[in-house]
């Protein structure tokens, strides 16, 4: 999630591109660690893409809807 509070597929794309380019340093300042593993990585991008502004299969806690 960006500091704006909006979570979109653009956030997921930015994280995925930065991770692929090996440029994660700035990500830690701009995005939250949604997977709770103390780093920003491709899994965070996947969880954010699955949230998709609240329209995806993950809820605001990045849990799969209907589960924990």
C-alpha cells in the first residue's frame, strides 16, 4: 500500500518491477510489508494484486476472503 492509502494493481506492478530490477531499497519507504516477512518482495506484489482495491479475492488484511 502506498502512503496515499489507495491499494491498486499499479502498486503491485511497481513492486514487481522494482524487485525484478533489484531495486528494493526505495520500496521499503513507499510501501508496507503486507506479507509480514519484514521485506518487500514478489509475494507482496501478488497479495496486493489479489486485493485489487477491495475487489479481489483478498480482504483489507490481505487474507483470502472467507478465510484467515
